[in-house]
């Protein structure tokens, strides 16, 4: 008799436990899945997994602040993806600069970028990502970066982590910004915009995260997207990305999210903005995206760390990130070869290394003779053109004898076995014009180009086009053109 109440009580306990777990199961499923990469020097970058799904892109006719280019359509995204928890910060961008010595288009161009002069955006030589015209710390979103600057950062991050990163499509960005919501949040509550920003960016993460764990999707800085700007097609769409650059008054890239200097109506998930890819404004930033949603096996090693780090040979071969001392510990099995030839290979390694350096010296000497300069062995003349090329680890310098600033140049090279081409305008200077490729290129050739389009594919696996650098003879770009 006594056992029955006990069994009933225990049964009730399990029923209640099961019901409670069932009730919280949806919450667990919707909680953000965070991945994190160590960039070194205390800088880490976090990503949130966004599951595939469908949503209504654009805005209804009665939405306050609606733009004429927000015609609604049904969009389906068939692949999950990772999206940066926050826009790329100044500290994260500084790590990229420290490791690559990359110069942004505002830094390399003769006129600088558009920074805040106290009342509006003004172009000055001193305005770059380092100085947007207001105070920033490492947690502020980086600004004054062009579409090409963002692409260079993404190349570096891809090499550093062993994953492929790009910019989100316009549809991916809006899907993530909505986070399943059908009502508009209060811009004053969730976004740094003209009404509450005090004319500057703010540290990321001060405003509430959205339902999917993403921060600063609205306000703070406009974020570059992969798409060219154009009207939405009338039909429903699956995984849309606008590849046609001719649908606007001039080729412009999409930006999303609103910014610290724009009105609250732009801080809506459906609000669209656009600008030339070479624009370098103090309210333009970007956020990273990747389709590689596999778990992080280890954190990458900081290149500035002084403590010794043991790198596994297979990690060097596959370019997979290797664990660092402050990352979560990961155990790897150690395999020792019992082959009698192992010791012989150790003896041969120094001789192979010496042979390699001798061979490289011979190749450089030959290249120097072709280039007509014994002291600059990486130079070589291109037939029929007054140009020569000097290769470095992350790109190449183009030097033109007597070539005027602003002259169009076509550059062809190979990266990772794939042919690339980019068109630039020669900037001159004591060292010539630097072309960033994200790694040491091969088979570089350059030639004067009188009529090439400035929009040519540059990067591998990202569909990131390069854009020309604004030169002195270009028409000046003034802040917010009528096409906005």
C-alpha cells in the first residue's frame, strides 16, 4: 500500500520533468550557436550560426519611413551560414593591418577619405580608418573602409582561419536582421542613429542583441553587402544575389542597417542604401559571412605571441587553425613512425633547405637581369611597356618610369593557381603603386590600359571585385549623392 503513493509521486515527478524540458526545448533550439576565432593580440571575432529559412523581404506599403525600392517579395535561403555577431571592429581591423601592412584606399589615394568635420562628411587626406574625425576605441566598428578594403580583410581572415569568408548577400543580411520578427523595433532602443549617437560611432554590444544573438545590425555603421544595387525582381527568389552592375545610375554596391549619422527611418531591416564601391565614408563598415558552418576545432595562433607554440605538421599542410595556449584545450593523438628511413629524412632536410635557397637565389638573379636592375632582383620589365614589377609577400609594386599619376593599368597575376585581373589607376610615389593580392602572386604582368572597366574580379572564391582608387583627375565624390 505504501508503494503506490511513492510510485505515483515518482511518476508525477518524471511527467513534470519531461513537460518542463519540452517547454524549454524551442528556446534551446533558438539560442545562438557561437563560434569564435582568435586573431591575436587579444582580438577575437565571434560568429553566429543562422539556419536556412524563408521570409518576406522588403516592406509593406504602410510601413513608416518606407523607401520606394523596398517592394516585398518572398525569399528562401537554402543554406545555413555564419554571420559576424557584430560589425568588424577597429581592433580586429588593426590586427589585419599589422599582419599584412595593407593600405586602405583612403590611405593610398591622394585625397584621403570622408571624415566628420563637426557638421558633415568632408574629404581630407588625414581622414582614414585610423582617424574618422571622432574618437574611437578598439571596440568601435571600423569605418572609412571601401568594398575592396573589406574584401582584403576577408582574404586575410580566410587564410588565417582556414575557412572562406565573404560579405553577406542583401537577402542574408535582411533575414538575419529581422531574426524572425514581424514588427519593427524602436530605432532609439536598438540602434545608434542621428537622434542619439552624438555624431560618432559607439562600442559594439551596447544595444540589445536581436532574437538570434546578433548585435548592432541596425545603426552604428552602414554595412557593405555582396550585391550590386538594383530594383528587386517581381518574382519570388531563392538564394538571390544581384550580380548585374548596370541597374543603377552607375555601378553601386548595397549597404544595409543605417548609421550613426542617418535618420532613424534607415534603421529598419528593409531599408536599402547604396554607394560606389570605392566610397570611403566615416559611417561605412562591414560584417563577415561564411557558408562554412562546421564547428571550430581549434583557435588560430597569434602571430605576435612570444610564448613557444608547437605546431603539428599536418596543421601546416592543411592550413587548419591550430590551438593556442589560451584556447580551449584540444587533445590530438601523437603518431610516431617506426620506419628506419625516418632518421635519414632528418639528415636530408638541411641539404634540401640549402638547395632550395640556392635555387631561389638563381631565379632572383635571372629576374634581376631581365628587369635591368641588379640591386632590385624582384623587378622585371614588361615587354613594350615602361613598367616593372616587384613582388612581395602580400602583393606587388608596379613602378612606371615617367608614367603620370592616374594612368589606367591592367594587372594580371595568379593566386592559388587561378588567374586574376584587376584594373587600377597609377598613383606613383617613391615606391610606385601597390596592388594587394593577399599572398605572394605568380606570373604577374602589367600593361597600360586605356579603356578597361574598373570593375574586374580580384579575389578567389569570394566574387569580390576590385575598384579603382580615386586619383586627382577623377571627379570628386561628395558624401551623399542624389542616387541615395
